[in-house]
């Protein structure tokens, strides 16, 4: 059984999930609020009147707690703010590395790292991002807020090559229950036809491998974040360059040879590796 967290730990975790400045704002607010409590004069005592001991004892107890907590709470929130700033610094470096390497780096990410990269991408789009405590495939992964509107995000790890309609339907149900303005399903894979049909007209953006690649590109800040079903992101008449595997028909991804005569060279490798070992030279586009 997991150890139950203390109030102080809960406050730290809450502030740590906020943007770095959120912790500092909470520190200021907590100090001013608690300090004002310490400045409240004790209740008036009428000589000879009974029943004043209770209120006086309560007031003294509250004032005593406030005297100590006016320093403890701000320290907790400031520490969380510093921790959040440090975390954000390393996440930016992680994102920049993945953006530089491209989809080859995405292929090697864990589910948690994939969610971090997606979260950072939305932050760079101007959203305020709240990461949930869900594990892999455990429901809504990110809550986005901008201009008083809320959007929900479900991330699917790259190994989920075909995201089905159930995922999109589940997201839509949570959107309805929360009154969210919209939602995103993000994957490095693809979506089934049923998923695309269900998302159409429901204000759900499906961000597949091609859109994710654009998002990670150096110039992705000036491009649309995603496209609705039926609206191609690539210029008209230009086909997506990722070829189909000659062995199994799955889409291929860019890989780098780690050994042999072509060590360091780039080639197309089947997304289903090691189940399928189909390859193509980079010169072929399928």
C-alpha cells in the first residue's frame, strides 16, 4: 500500500505542476493571507461574562498556526516554483533534442517522455498545460487552457500504430462531461477510418505522424497545430513521403544504421521492427 502523503507534500506536488511563476504567486498569496490572520486582534472579553474561554482558545490556536504557517507555506511554494522552473528547463532541452533528430527520436521515447514532448509542444503554442497523474493509456493526459477555454489531450505512444475509434469516442465523452471546448488525440502512428469519421464535426483534432513531424520541425511554430479530418496538411498533389514496407505493408520510419558497412547511414525501416525487418534505402520513397 502506497504511503499517504502529508498536507505539505500535497501542496508541493500541486504547486510543482503549475508553471514556475504559479508557485511564486501562491507563496505571496499564502504569506499575505496568513499574515493577515496573525494581525487579527483577540476577541473582546467582557469582565464577568461567561463563555469567552472557548472562543479565545480557538482564536489563540488559529493565530498560533498562522504565525508558523505564514513562513512554511511560502517556502513550500517557492521550492515548488524553483523545481518547476528546473523541470521546464530540462524539458525544453529534451524537446529541442527530439525536434532536431526528428521522428527517429520519437520512435525511441517512452510513453512518459512522449507525453512530455507533446506537452511542451502545446506550451510553445501558447497553451497553459496541466499534466494529469494518469499512467500509460489511463485516460486524459493533458489539460490545456487558453483564452478561458479548456481543451483535453489524449496521447498514444508511437507503438499504437493504428489508433481506433474507441479512443476518440472516450475523449469525446470526457469533453462532454467537462464542457471542454475541444480535444486532441496525438500519436506518431495513424488513425483508422472509423476514428477519422467519428472525429469529424466534433471539434476533435487528430494529430497523426505527419502532423506530429511538422509540429517538431524547426518552423512548426508558424504552421497549424493539426488538421481536421479531410483537410490535408501537405501541399495539394504532394504525397506523404513515408513509404510502405515491401514486406508487410506497414508504414516505414527513418532509422540509422548502428553497425555494419553503412554504420551511421539513414534508411527506411519497418515500423513493426523487430516483428518485421523490411528495409528500403532512403533514395526510394515507395
